[in-house]
């Protein structure tokens, strides 16, 4: 019996030793691909995908929506899987509606019944904004009445004015000329955003008599106008956007927003407007140009998105600077070019602002989860978007190699 107990004890000790040597340790890090017990440096694309998957695992609805948006143009089979998973199973209606809009933009036109069903159960204005976008991207004639219903809603939802301008602009985008009388009625609305949304919709339908009203609004309300003119391939709003860039009245960020909208449009006329603005900067004195530094960085990022690298030097400075909105646009520019910001710099943006790079004993870096910068700190939404676009720029740079 004594010999038997000794043998059992030796076997237990041997098993414990093998587990200690070969098994996972409590202080091991998990690399971005999910493997434990490795000390190798994660590859840049692994870090980028970890940013995306950690964000999609978040309990923050807005973050999940923005992640799907940033990922939407990636040429990777995983994008469609993540989008369809959100469309079918996400607990938040606004996330499902955003996924529906992105799926429709990618070519699916069978989603109208699903969008109707989701929107019918909601009384939140954010859901109506997302529903308007989904109807717009689906773009079939059956979507027009749905947009009209949103535009003419009175007391059905809270803050209905927030969704009405989106519906008005989409009616213009979809060429709903029979809704011109309805849009003209909205020009007398009490809410300025509804007025400008309707005016933009009319402009998209070729009703150029609204141009003076839009041009008069850029001094104080350009932020209410510019988003409704940023339609890919649609030149109608370029005069308003060019005037916004040339004006001294809006903030530099609002002038930069006009440059961003022109990059969204992406046509030859939009490029010409951006080039005219760049020529204007080159005609300034050194001191005057320093005063325009913020706008110049937005303009550089917009040109980069159209494969124009003349402002390339400004992208890295903007991407690593403290202004999240400007950093985001610089990263979008670098994504479009596939260059302009070195991958180590992009990893630094993620490592120092999002993942809090943690050194292993051998000196290698173990990125932490997306929401673990500091236990007591909740990163701002704009900062989270910077991380997402840095990840997107890493993948673009890797693809361009």
C-alpha cells in the first residue's frame, strides 16, 4: 500500500510539472489572433482586426454601428459575415438598421420588409434616422412612401425634426420629383435643419432657385447643410461646398467638413473645387497660411482620398495630433492612398491611445482589449473612431505592399 501511494504521488507531481511547463499560465497574454502563450509580436493586420472585433463585441450601440461602417468597404469575406450577423441578431434596432443600410449599399435589395418591421417597433428618432438611410440605400420605388412618412411625422416620435431632414435629402437623392411640393412646404418649417434638408433635397432634384438660401446659410449653419450635399457622384451641391471652403465665416473645422464632403462626392468637378482651394492656400503669405493650418490639413486629407498626394506631409501630423475630427479625416486620406502614414505610426496611434501597449518581460508588446485603456476612463466616441480608422489604414497599407 505504501508503495502504491508513493507511485500515485509521483504521478501527480509529474502531471503538475508538465502542466506548469506546457500549459497556459495565468500571466500569459492572448495575442490578437486569440492564441495563448506566445511571445511573438502581433502582425499589424492582426492588431487591426482585433480593434474591429473588440469594438463589435462592445455594449456600445454607436460604436458597433461605426465599426460596421468603417469595415464596410474592406475586401474581406469577414465583413459580410459580421454585417449579416448584426443584421439578424443584434439586440439594438439602430445597429440592425445600420447593418441593413450597409447591406443595401453593397447590393442587397431584399431588405425592405425587414427594415419596415424593425422601424415599426421603434419610437426613437435615432432609429428613424437609420431607417431613412436604409430606405435610401435600398432605393426602390416602394421606399419613397416610407421616406414621406418620416418627413411628415408630427408627434409620433420624440425629436422627429432630427430624422425629417434626412428623409428630405434622400427624397432628392432618389429623384422623387413628385415630392417637390412636399419639400417646398418644408422650406417654411420652424426647424432650420428641416429647412436645409428640404432645400438640399430640392437642389438635388435640379431646383436651383434654393441655391441663394443655402449660400446665405453657410455663414452660421454650414454644419446643417454640408452633410446633406455629400453624395457620391452628385455634383449639384458643389457650388455651396466650394463657397463654404472659401468663406471666412465658418470655423476651420466646418470649412474642412466641406472639403471632406467634396471628397465624398469624388467627381472631376469636386476634385477641381478642392484644387482651387489648394491653389488659394498657395497664394497666401507664410503667416496667413499658418492661420489656415487646420483647414489645410482637412484639405490635404480630402485630396488624398482622391489619390492626390500633394498634402501628404500633413497627414501623419494630423493623424497623431490631439484633434480627433482632424485625425479621423487624415486617417481616411491615408486609407484611400494606402500610404502617407507609416504602419509603425498607425500602430502607435492604436497602442498609445487605445490599447495601452503593455511590455512583456522580453520587451515585446501585448495590446490590451479595446476598452481597457485605463480602468476608470471611458474613451470618447471620437477617440474610438480614430482607433477604428487607424486600423483601417493599417489594412490599406498592408494591401498596398
